[in-house]
C-alpha cells in the first residue's frame, strides 16, 4: 500500500508543527511508522492523501458513533453556519443541548459547556476543590483525563503513592496534591483516604478505562468508590468524555447503575466538533461563576456549530434500537478478532464494553495499568501495521480503545475479522 504523499506531508508538517502533529499519539511513533494524512471520510471509512481506503475503528477517537459525514449532522452544521459560527453570547441551542444532556445522564442536574475534554476535567476539579474547600485530588494510574497539570501524574514505586510529575513543566510541589491509586483496587483507595483524611476534594475516574486499552470496572469497584466518597465527603467525578453516550445513552453510570456527584463529557456530544461539558448536582454547579464564586470561562464555549452537531447526534442516538444494533456489531467484531487469534494459536486478552473494545497482546488478564503495561507492544505494532496494509485503521497504540460505529456494515466486520486472522497467523 502506497503512503508516499502522507510521508511527504509529514516531513513538511515537522518543519512547522512540533513532532509534525497537533496531538502526540497521531504521530505513529509507538508503532514505528509515519502517520497517514487523511483527506476525507464517509460512513465507516476514511481515505488518506494517497487514495487508500480504510475501515475506521478510531472514529476521531470516539465522537463518530453514527459514522462520518452523517447527512443529518452535516445539514445541522451547514444550516447553522449560514447564521454565524460564533457570537460569544448565549444562544437557544446551548439550552436545548444542555437539557438533552440533563435528561440523559443520571448525575447531571445542571451542566456547563466548554470546548474540550481537558477543559471539562480541569474545570470539574476546580469546582470540586472550591465546593469542598479541600486541595488534594485522587486519580488512577493509567486513566487519562486531559493534559492539565493536576492530572499529568503517574503512580510512584508503591501500589498507591503521592504523585510525581509525568511531564516536564509540571511543578513537583503542585503534583504532590494529586494522589494516585490503582484502577480496580479499592484497597489502594482506602489506604490513600486513610492517610489523607478530610484533605481529598474529589476522586476522578474513567468508569470504563479507555486510555490503557479498554479496561472494564471489576464488580464492586465503582460501588465501593461511591460508598467511600459518600462516607468521606469526597466528590466522585466520572470522566465520561469517552464512555458518555458511547456505552449507553446515559453513559457508564446508566449501564452500571452508579451515580457520581459530577460527570465530565465530550466527544459524542459535539458530533465531531470541538466540545466538552461538565455537570452534576445542582448544589455543586450553582457554585460556578456567575451564579457563584468559582471561576470558569471560555470564548468558544457552547458555540453554535458544536451545539447544532451535538443536538443532531443525540437525536440520532434516541432512535429505537440504536444501541441494541450497535451492541450486536461491536460484539461481532470483538469476538471475531478474539476467535481469529485463538485459531492462530496466538494469545490475546480481549475486552469490550458496549462499542468500546481492545485486543490486548497479553497472555494474562488485564484489569489495571500494571497488567496493561506488560503487553507485548512490539507484537501489537506488527499487528497494527499488518491491519493497515489490509485496509483496517486502528488506533496506533496498544493502550487505546477501538470504537465501533453504527455505520460499520456486516461486510466491514467480516473484512476486519479476515484481516485479523491473516495478521495473527503472520506474527504467531
């Protein structure tokens, strides 16, 4: 498969953009290749600058749940654009989408729109700190919540420890306010809570981890977090930027029946345009400026184009049978890939929650960052490049989730499984 024009464009980009990309994972560094430059997309397929056609399981990292260029979303954005792209002033569309989110997500009684998932998590944490009057926060190793300073922290040498900066530019003293526990380990959470009594403002967690591969919560984990937070006066934040409207219309909290105090959203609620949101209990959200004293602002927050795309997307998701059909497609592709690996006598550990799935190149179960980090990334890179040659576009990292859209056809799924079978045989 020819990638000549993409390679030329990448060299040009590197002269003007750090690393040649505007978000690091796009660079394909972890799989030892140059990135593809995409020219257009339609339905479940994307097309690169060399004219190659790929079945897309990245979906712009999650938003494209109904597929690329859905006519209803295109029309909504085009109709809105004729009246103006941004006003920096309130519009009715903001209230319409806000009410759709409130109606859908169990924990949200009020919601504030922003322009990215990073903005949403950063603002939710500030609000939690302001509401509780506490400074420390807790996150989980392997869970990514955007690139704000508080959250670029990894676990130290112990099971759970004070954070150390995971990036140059994050002050060590600031990072010490972030505690890091292990995903799916209530014991690590309890240990940190006991050692920091009345000092933790919030616990933020991806209820379905999607940034170390797809890692579901073990039975009792989310329930345990809810109980701990209730008993200790800690705000429980579900980061559903990825899982919101993805694993169920009401997100993971609807799927698992656990209601946090606050929720962050993004991706799907913008229909592919830049968007984020954070919401929660009314008593918390009313502390936010201008209703309260905790400040947050954004010039493009609630911009008309993103609101229109989000409204159109959520209307499509409300159609009867949408999630049942998506579940069937997702089960077919994830189980098909797992069977292809088994038939090739090549060990993988397969996970899936709704339309999020992952093939871990591991002989053992994956349930947290330590187990995920033991995966054979070199084998994954061979698999990724093989699938690319077969016309299947996956995320260029072992530690990312694959996404199924409503636009994926039976033929797409059959072709993907056949490609996987070929690749597993080659690397076995």
